[in-house]
């Protein structure tokens, strides 16, 4: 062979070798492209961002209830580098503010996934995210056989409902747990509840950033809507403190009150002495879960007299100056049915009958109404039906059936507030008619949600003149009668007391009373309707003038202090 | 006339490289806040520069130019490499990844060893044609004595590149080029065998000096072992649970798998997003495999095979009339070996069958020095091609 031919042969062999190696490579690549390697990790990831429940915000911009995101931290103890175990425990203990012993105990319980920390708030979660990068640098976690590193797994828990003001506005605010609940939380659950969890799935880079290309799937996180209340939380707080004191003084079962703007129906305070902290509901709170304003019905007693009067005025069946026989305080109306007055008078005109709260006069007046007029009148004033306040599970009370109304005894009893059961909000709503020129308006606690203001339906049920007449008489009650203790100089105060016996199993029990005062406090620019109820004060002071009226007066004083009412100095 | 086909193939390879210089390094650009055109523009500038250099070199007369260029690359390359660790040049040679491999001049990083390799190929061609081609040796001792000076040169080169630049890959490449070029002299198979054994011993010593090199070799052996048929593997009964495939190889194989036969589409790759480091340089073929699949890789390798075929054809068609023609022939073969070996070492590296990384795919991988060095080599081959009878 010549040099040239050997040369060509060598080149040929070399090139064939080259092609052979290329072929091996291509076969291997073909194999890899068709067979998934056992360590293959997908570059697609997904994240869920849990939506949270809406906030509840007072009129003075305090957040009364909100959800806080909580996190848990899990770890696989078997992947913790044994040499770095102490470092791991020490750092995690410092960053999460957890005792070392707790962490140590937990990672020694199992080799598999262990949840080390629960209910971590967002601030600490941020620190732990940083800590996990420190662990990565310090190589605290050993890789698996597939080369995957399982470090700190920080994941989102269901968020937790937090009420920063503890028991304030309870039980009105209520709670919501496992589809059961009370108060505003229950009533507005559909508005408040989270609408849609955020979700994203797509290709990621090595640092787990999602690539926003056309393959990415995104569902936005839609939280529940916030509720904005009419409640003035400062006022609410002061009233609640006052009620607590009053309850202790009177040794009452419960003291309730509602303050509403007369012209708009906005409830600016609604308080009870019996409250609970929704974050820690205990056995002894169970009786406090009930919202007595709408769930406690009782025989109202004398506070019904203005309603009876307004029905008579409406049907032109009374002249307020006419004089009726007051029977010297004892009226044998029917066999086995005698009516008593606390103060005895021979004769009383209608105004004075109201001032001195004469059951005897009102029994006679009530009988002037036909059964139909009386019953429909009560229905029109909102009794025996839900008050339309935005709270769930209202008890609508009870009035006599049309047939029962045929009885004169029943009608006479109704005239001064016995023989029917009402709740405090129904009374508030009915009384508000007198302070709002004869127009009835639905009380509402919430002012708006999702930027939609709440509608208050209104309805005229009394002429403005008649409403004014009743209001003026109620003013006299405060100036001269049973409500004297409520009067405050410089304000227009009016209202009616009621001290009603409590019946159990059809019998009135001696010494058990409910004491109410429904009244008005107006200045030049504001009009408020305020209802107060003391349930079962002790025997020493059961008269409304010593109980409910005191509550009313205290509230008006608080409102004066806060500038919600201003004295008219020239009056 | 210089060979047109080489020019065309190189241009196509560069065009492919340009597309992937835009697509692949997006994660790096993003992380360092560079423009998305950062690598594209640089690749484009170097490509144009390379094409111009190739064209200009192809116009020269080989008898006048080859020697000058060869000696220039060899001597300047050697001097620079020697001076890099000394105070003369160390100021402009930053330590990158634990080694001083680059000189920073006017904002560009130059790897002198790339140019030095081309110079060395010329030196081997020049020297072999003088010392080893003309006479027939009679004894093994004579042959070994004749080869001994080369071993000195290789030894010094290896020491410098391995110790001061910590680059075993380039050293291995230079050694392999030397041995393959030696085949084209009249050295007897016996001598060749002795030298090979010596080289393997030296290399094993080199590998065991650094633990990461040993790990890589183990990993490669493991990968080769996995390719064996099952009965043979069972016969070996190795405990392989302790052997770990390196992160980069795993990601490279993941990327190839994700690409499948046809790829996920140019720009749609996801393993380039930080999983595959050096995706625009050493692992460019894995990135290409993900985006245009097996078919794309096949096409790239076909082009490189065609390029080498064309270069070897030129070498084969040179008629030996003068002493220079021997140099040309050996040099041309040397360039084919350089391109072929770099490609093979790279592709075997990315699937973990060869324990090496850091070598580029010619004209596809991003890297100005290597591209310019390859262009100079190709330009010199084009210059020589005028002497070959291609038809």
C-alpha cells in the first residue's frame, strides 16, 4: 500500500469511529426521549391561595371581625442531616418562638412527615420562609436518592376568625362554625364567606417562579365581601360597660338596649349585658349565645299603651282631653277579672292616664276598638311578625287570634300590654313611628356590603299629626309621670315605662318583673329611638323608673359626652 | 477556489446557534437583569466576525500564511498562558469558578487556551512532518527517543493547563489530539501502545487528585454500566446504590426526555429555566433536544458530521508535492480531529457517558474565544483547500 492509500484508510477508519460514537449517542438520546428517567421531576407546579372570609367593620372604622391566615410547618425528620440536627432545632426554636424541647420531641417521634408547628401567624411564617433558605445554604437537609430536597414545608391552613375586641358587640356579632352560627356572621354568611380560592398552575423555573405563558392556568382569589355596620363601636363599648354595672346593681338576669337613628333606621348600638368571646366559647357561654333583643319575647305591659292610643287616634275613637272614670285604682271589670292601678285616681283624662299609666282607663279605651281594628292595628305596627332587622332566628312573639280578639277581657288586657308577647326590636320599631312623623322604618345593623347600601323599607302607618300627638303625650310622661328620671335638660326626651309581671305556666309570679323603657332623645339635628329592657331585676327595685329608665338616662348621657347629641342651651 | 460547502455548513451551524443563543439563556439574562438580547447580540457579533475571518483567511496563500499564523497562535498562546498566573497578567485574569482561564480585555473574556490548541495542532503537523514522517525507525528505542521531546511539550502544557487553569478537559483533549495525529505518522503500533499505557497511568493519577473528578468518573462508569444488557449487569452484581448521578446530568437527561422526538417548540423549554446551568454553553445540545427534540439533535450532528467529512476530504485530496503539503495534510486532519473530539466529548458528557464537561459544541455553543479559534482553524483549512483537488 502506498502512503497515500494508508492515509485514506486511516481517515476512513477514524471517520467511521466518529460516526459510531455519534450513533451510540443518538440511540441513547432516542431511548431517553421515549423512556422517562426514574428521577424525572416535572417542571409543572400549582399553588393554591386560600380565599378568606370578609371583614366586619364598624361605622367608626374599627375592624370587629377579620380572618387571619395561619400556617403549619412540616418536616421529614429522616432527611435532617444528623450533624446539623442541633442547629436545626436551635434555629427553628428561635425563629418560631417555640421551646426547643417541643421541636426535639416532635422530630424524634417519627421518621416520616411530622407537623412541627401549627397556627403560625403570617409574620412568623415570613421569618420561617427566610429560615428555610438558611437551611438550604447550611445543607441541613440531605437529598433523597432522587436528588430531591425536602426542607421545611410551610403550608397554609384554613384561616382563623379573629375578633380583636373580644366580646364587644356580642351576641349581635355572633359566630360561624361548620355551617352553624348566630348573629350577623350567620345572617350575612353568604356575603362574608370566601367566594373562590386562588389557583395557579404552570411551568416553573428552578426557583419555583411560575412562567406566565399561554399554558398557565389562573383562577383569581376572591375573598368574601366586607360588612360595614351602622354600629358606633365606641358608643357600643361604653354602653356595654354601663350595662355590666347596671346588671350587677340590679341583680338582673340580663339588661338589653338598642339605639337607633329615628329617621333612617340605622342601629348605632345594640348591647346586652350577657356577652361571650367568640374565639373561646365555653360551656357557661351557651345561655349567652342567644340574642335576647329578638329571641326573648315577653308581655310588655304599659309600654303598649301608646300603641293602643295611636290606634284609637287613627280610628277617631278618642279625644285626648276627654275624662274617664279611673275607679279609684280598682276596677271590677268582669267576674274574676279585676284591674288595678298603682296610683288611685277618681277621674283621669287621656293624657293623665298615660302620665300615670292607668290600666283601668286604657282597658276602657281599648274596648272602643273593634276586634278587627285592634288586631289589624297591632299587626300593622309590626307585632306578631319579624321586625326585618338583619339578624337570624328572630322569635316573632304572639298575639291573640281573630277569634280570641272577640273576648273583651282579651282586648282589655291587650290595651295595657298583657296577653301578647313581643320582642324588644318590635317595640323599638313600633315606637320609632312616633318620632318619625308616623312612618315605620326597618331597623338595620349593616349599612353596606360590596359597596351596596342596605335598603330600609318605609311605610306610613300613622298621620304625622297623630304621631305628633302621641309624642307630645310621651313627652308629658317624662316631664310629669313615670319617666321623670329620664329627663335631661336641653334635650327633647320622651318615652314610656313598662313594668310587666312575668308569667310562668299561665300564672303571674310575684316579684318577677320585666322592666322596659322605650324612649326618644332628640336635639336640633338628631333624633334617636332608644329601647331598654331589664329582665328580672331583683325585688327591691323592679319599677321601670328605677331600672330601665336609669339605663336610658345613662345612654343619653354617654351620647352627650360623645357629641352624638348636643344640648339646646336656650331651651 | 476555497471550499464553499464548509463555509455554508459553518454558517448554518452558526444560525442554529444564534437562534438558541436567544432562546436558551433567558433565565440567566433575567436573573442578572440583562436584556433578552444579551447573548444573541454577542453571538451575532462573533458569528459575523468569524465569517469575515474565515473569508479573509481563505483568500490567503497557504505557503505564505499558514506557518505565520500557526507559529503566532502557538507562541503568543503559550506566552499568555504562562504569564496568566504571574503578576504580569493576573490583574486582568479574574478567578472564575476557582480557576484563571480567561483574560478580560475591552469587556470581552478571552480563553487563550482555545487559540493555543490551534497553534499546537499546527506545531504537531509541522514537527511530525519533519521528524516522524520522513524516516522509518528501526527500533522501539529510536522511536521513543524521537517522540520524547513531544512528551516534554505535552507535559509542560498539561502542567500549566491542569495546575494553573484546573482544566483537565482541555488537557485531555490536547493529549487525545496528539495521539490521534500520531496515527497519521509512521510510528509503529508497539510504540503507540507503550505511550497509551503511560498516558492512561498519568490520567488516572490526575483523576484521583480531586474528589469531584473521581465522582464524575464513577458516575460515567455507572451510566455505561446501566447500558449493559441485564444478564451482564447481574453477573457483575455491583452495589450501585451509593453512586449518584450528578445534578447537571440528571437535569440534562430530564430535558432530553421532556423534548421527546419533536421537542416542545423553540422557546418553550422549561429545564433551561435554571435547572440546566450552562444551558447556552456546555449543555446547549440538551437545551436544543428539549426544544426541537431528537430530530433537531440529529440534524445538528448531521451538519457537524458533514463538516468533518468535508474537512477530511480536503486532507485526503491534498497531493504531496512539497514538504509543506505534508504539513497541510496533517494540520487539516488535526482540525477535523479537534472538531470531532470536542463534539464527541461534549455529547457523551451531557448524557453522562463521559466524565467531562466544559467543552463546547463547535459553532453552536455560546463562547467567543472558541468560536473565533474554530473560525481561524476553518479559515486555515479553507486556505489549504485551494491546494486540494476536490473534483
